[in-house]
């Protein structure tokens, strides 16, 4: 399916800059689509009707049966880093995304780079907090920190006026950085705040709400660690906050009717329930809009998805009166690993110890791997729940394991490594050829390179753990492999995406540069909707546009007269034939001086328009993209001047020093 464009030479008599014709138009409000024309003037939607006069438009774009809809929202990103270096955010725009929510998981740059000297050593919080949590190389993070020119949350919002933004940017106040701003990095991960510090945090959060920030983000996932000595075995600052601190700060967010973005303390069901009960309107007088990651179907633990349903139902029930939404991922949770450099490693203490070393510290990792005591601990971890008759074995059999990584070679595929015969092979197949070769069958090796590699293994290789350890020792980060740990059942994924108490969009865009590629998450959700007809497509579009915009309090996400002209056009035929797993690419980004996983959905998104400016058209960025400012920073309901501060008295006093 193609679209055509006509440039009319009647500028003196035109009322519209652009007129879209021929499209099936979805308004983002869950209404049935209509065959109507859409006119754009001065960055806004000027008219929506059938048979609009083409003579009134400077340019007419015939979409010829395509879908035209509001620009898509990406609600869970870490683009707050890339936007400082490449404000066009190409990987968002090519997917029809026109609005990105940033500062998730308690991390962000609202308070500047926060670099300070501590005992003569410069602390670099952006590097320290982001490097391991979001798997972004330290040189990239230092580039971002070097580019920062502000140290105030208001100045942070204002600086976006100077950037040639592609999509709109929606920041939140990040809790880890808020603690660092008040307490300093070292103290923020070593003690509780004193009352004066807690009061200062509240005042800065209050200031952010007054400035129009849409919300506040925290994090409680126990495997999110700092990266720099001497704190590389400490979690990020938000995790050191007592419950009383969370209650005090989230009450400020509640009074302003903003959003709290959170993650659960996953190892404690009681802790998770206690944390998320902060959404309760019955307990605290008014519901707190809360969104959390993530509703996901773990391969090793089938109970997680069911728990997500149950918890969502409970928290939103008449009993609790909360306003709670989990976020769901629309893709199989496919994760690439460079040796042990992977987010999966952080969940396993024995792998985490290797991940504490810098990316280029091969010698440091090798020294650990060659330590006899470490190897003993590693082997114990590897075989946990895999042999014998015990509780862990039973949990593994019942798919109720606490481990995300299966530790099964049959689930681990080699992407690339120095032994070319292994590229694209499952580790189990290579392992079995190795055993055959060591048993005396010299023809088991596929070529001389593989035979040489086999000759380097210990003799005999008695188990798969020995095989994997040797590969880590021999190849380090050159041993690139991939595994899928969740969302293997499309039916379950689809149910999660369309559940009314769950929001689609746990994409983590802009993070985990070499480990994951979910930039096409919104398109995958549309593809699920397409399976059930246009009514489900309209619902999917609403879930990706109008519904999250309303939840975050944003003036975007709908297609109506007067709205900002953020739109995208989708070719339904290209969407139907799109195979996401075949369109993942591993590219080198000159800007980052580093590789990155990306998606390339060729032909699916035909047009992306931001504030009336065409950014993407027919599989290419337009000449004006990145040369002028298209998007803007979005504040809560655009932060109208008449919005008065909520005078409702706090039902929760600031905690005392003992309580804090």
C-alpha cells in the first residue's frame, strides 16, 4: 500500500498546511474509525470531515486506505539521556512515537549532573546510577553528564526549549536523584534522612509539582546496583528510603493528582502489597495514581502473571479504592548478553560479581572466574533446582522458580563469538558436539576452527556448567548470546496488553543499548489488535494514545479539532506481514561510539507528524527533521497558569526522626 503527495501552488488561498485524505481515521478515544479527511494548520488539527476541499491545502497527502491516528505514547523510557545528545530520538520517531515519558525507575537528570567532590574524588551520579541499572556504557553516560548545564528542576524543563526535539518529552521527578540532591550520594546509600533532609526532599518535590512535572518515580527491584567504587555493592539511593519516606513523598504527589511510577520489592510479597497500598483512597482519603513494572509472563514462574491480575484487581477494588495500573510488555522478553554483561546477571549474585567490573576489565573478570572458591559457588548456583529431590527442584518442575535465568543451554543461543561455526547455534548443540569430540569422534567438529576450540576445553567436560564457565573465561564479552525469559505465550501476552487494569508499554526505550530492542512495542500491540478486527484496533490505539495521556494528565493522545497535530499513519498490510523477530538489528551508533540493538519495521509507519511538522515519511526522515524543534516538554495538562495549588491539608504529617 502506498501514499501519494501533492504540493498545490495556491498558497495565497489556502487555509491549511497539510490535508490527509483516503485514510481510515482513529481518534484515540476508542470510537469506531471513520473514513474522513484531516486538515492541519499552524501545528494543530484544523478540521476533520469527509470531503474537505483539497484546494484549501498547501499539501495533500493521500494515505490510500492506511490508518491515521494520534501519535503514539511510549510510557516507560530512559530517553532522558539520549535526548541530550540526539534530541530527535530517531528510534522513537520511526515507530510513530510522538510522546515519551522519561525519568522512570527513580533515575533522571532533573537536578543536573550532580557531580561533587567527596574526599577528593569526584562523584558522578549519572554514571553511578545508570550504568548497571540500565546497562548503558559509562563513556556514553559521561557524555550526557558533560552536556548538562543546569542544576535545578525548573531550569531542566526550560532547557528543552533550546533543543531540536523530535518527540514530546514528559519528565518526572526521580527519587534516587532527589535523595542525592538533598543528602549527597554517599549518605543517600548509607543512612536514613534526618527530618530536615526529608523536609527538603518534600519541598523540592513540591516545587517540581508546581513546575508541572507529571509525577514521581521510585524503584524497589533488589538487583539495581550502583556501578562505582566504593558503592558497587550497594543498591541505588531510592532503595534506602524507609516506608515512611515513601508515604510522605507520595502524599505530595497524591495531593497534586500526579502519577507515582514504581517497581515492586519483588522478593517480598508482603512488602509489595504494603508498598502498593499507598495507592489507596480508602486509607489516605484520595487515590494515588500509581503505575508499576511489570505485568509479565515469566517462563520460569507462571504465577507472576496471575499475581499481577490478582494484585491489580485488589488494589483497584471497592475495598482499597486505588488507582493502580501495572505496565505490560508486548514482546517476548528476549535479552542479549555479552558474556555476563546483561541485566539478567544482576539478579544472580554469582553473575553480579562479574558484572561489577567495568565493561573493559576482562582481566578482573578472569581473575574471579579462575578463583576456586568462586567456581564452587558458581557451580552451586548453576545446578540449583536442576537435580535431586528437593523444594527447589519441585519449584522448577512446576514453573514456580525464583530464578529468571533457566541456566539451560537449550534456552541459550549463541549470537556471535570468535568460533564462527557456533554463530546462530544453541549452546546445547555445541556442547553435545564437544562431548562427542572428546569421546574420540574427530569428525564431530564442523571445521578446523571448532576442533581448535574444542581442544582448548578441560578434559573431560563433565557437565554444562563447565562448558559455560570455559566460554566466559575464553571469550569474555566476545561471547554474545541470547535467551528469552518471559512472554513466550502470545495468548497470555495479549490478555495482559488488553486487560483494563494494565497499561501496555513497558518498553524501556533508550536503555539496555546492547541487550534489548523493544522500540516497536507499540506496533506489536497494534498487531495484536489487528488479529481481531477494527474494533480491537481502535481499542489498541486508545490504549496507546488517549488512555495513557489521560492517566498522566497530558494534552495529547487524541485526534480532534484544536489538538496539537501529533499523528502517525500505519500501513495495515505492512503491519500484518511485519515479523518483529526478523527486524532486530545490531548497529554501531557513531554518536555513542557504541553498538545498539534497534528495530526496523520497514514500511509499517508511513508518516510521523509532530506539531504539524513531518518528521518521518515513507521510510525516511524528512529534511527538516533534527533541523528545527518539533516536539516540546509536556507538563501536567500543559501547566495552565490558572491552576491553583491544592489546599487540601495533608493527612500524613512529616515523619519524626524516629519514624523516618
